C-alpha cells in the first residue's frame, strides 16, 4: 500500500509492454503506478538516437528524460541511487518541462519502442 492507502503496482522497465491489468489500473484513481527498474530495465532505450535527441532538445540527461516520460504516463519512477549528484538530477526532473516541439518524429519513434 502507498502512503495514501492506494494500491501500488510495480513494473520492471519501460522496454516491456504494459500488461492489461496494469493498463486498466490507470483508470482507477486509487492506484498509483511506480517503476523501480526504470533506468536499468531500459538500456537500449537510453542509448537510442531518437531518445538522445529528445534529451538534448530538452537539455536533460537521458536518465532525466526517461523519468520525465514515465511521469507523463502517470508512472512514478523510483530512484535507487546512492550517488548524491544522480539523486539531485532525479529530483530536479520534477521541475522540468518536457518539450516536444522540434522533436515530434523522435517522440513518435520512442513511443513505438515502449508500446
């Protein structure tokens, strides 16, 4: 259970398609989705040229970009880092605005990769 008593569904990584039960969970406001293996479960996505273009256009690290994309899908990425700089970057992503102007084709390509 989450802090507010909601059910928590954990998924392994963004390279994997979302299962039907989890997809249905999005419609329920009492269930929050959290992802722990967001970065380690997505190594091919983090190095994909389209993904790197989105990160560069937004002046974010690839890791921050993946966290922001997860947030845009209603998923709370959980950081397991013990590195102070990485934690600062992980927290800063909350303030970032993900802009897609100029990288629309790249966004389409990335969306096709993550299902």
